[in-house]
C-alpha cells in the first residue's frame, strides 16, 4: 500500500508534467518554428507556478494537519490506545510535508498571507481569539518569506508551549522598517523567553536581510515574537 508521502509526491509529479505540457502547448501554437528559449522560459514558469500552488494548497494543509494531530495527542488520556495511532499519523504527515518541501525547494515561494490565514484558522479551531492588525505594506519576496516563516514558527510555539486565549498578529510600517509581531497571552510571567532552533533560524533569515528577530515576555503574561526588516525602498 503506497504511503501518504509517496502519493503526495506522485501528485506533485503529475501536476508538474501537466503544467509544463500546458505551457509548452501554448508556445507551440505561436507562428513560426519552436523557440528554444521560449520553451525553457515556459517550463520555468510552469515550475514556479507549481511551487506556489503546491505550497499554498498542499504544504500548508499538511502543516495544519500536523499541528492538529499534536493537539489531539496532547488532549488524549496518557494511557489511551489512541495515542500510539495519533503518533503514527503525525509522523506520516510530517514525512509527507518533508517530501513535498524537498520536491518544491528549488522554486517554492512561501506566502505570508496564506500563513496568516492558516494561523487564524488554527487559533479559531482551538478556541483562541485571533486579532489581525495588518498595514498595507509593499514587501519584497524575501521579506515576505521571512515574515511568513515567523508566523508559522509563532503558531507552532503557541500550540506546543502556550495556554493562550488571545492572539494578535500585527504588521506596521514605521519609518524605514516593517515590523511583524505575533503575540499571545498564554505564557507564565516568570517563564524564561523562548529560544531554540526555530527562533535561531528566524534570526539568521532576518539578519541576511539586515533585520532582527526578538522575543519579549511582558509582566502580564503576553509573549511577543517580533521580526523587523527594512522596508522596500520607494520607487
């Protein structure tokens, strides 16, 4: 019986072939002999489009399924026979997500707005009130990717380490910088501010764009993950 990861990879391969074929057919309908450069450009465009579609439609859903599986695992009784089954499901979903990410790595473009929408859906499903305050900001693709990963990391931390009831996702343009803040009220005031592989990776991503990532724990129990990047230069 094929695994979920193999099925996902097969679906991606089929989609890539179909997308490339469609682009090539359009090129072949142009008058005159086939242009090699046009064919290569059509194939590249097909790959880029597929990367966006796979991430938005498949990758994000697998990530959500993994987090929801973890939540169900935490809620199950410690001695429940359901726990081992849930653990297997979570591992299968993670493996499928890894395989999808590896296949699309060369042309994947992560979407900030998809991550924010997914975050709000996850929080709502868990009973967390999520407020969005998003300024209209013209982001470079690189900045959008850093902010998207910031949102994903914040949501993962909330579901794994927090008992939040309220969450805020805010993006502001201040002077020459754009700041994204993801905050929640579910951390004990005396808890040491979080760090780890995920946060360190975010800091490295931001630093590559001359930005910063910081964590702040307020005395009232609000934990804030803050990413700040230079704004796009005005044209």
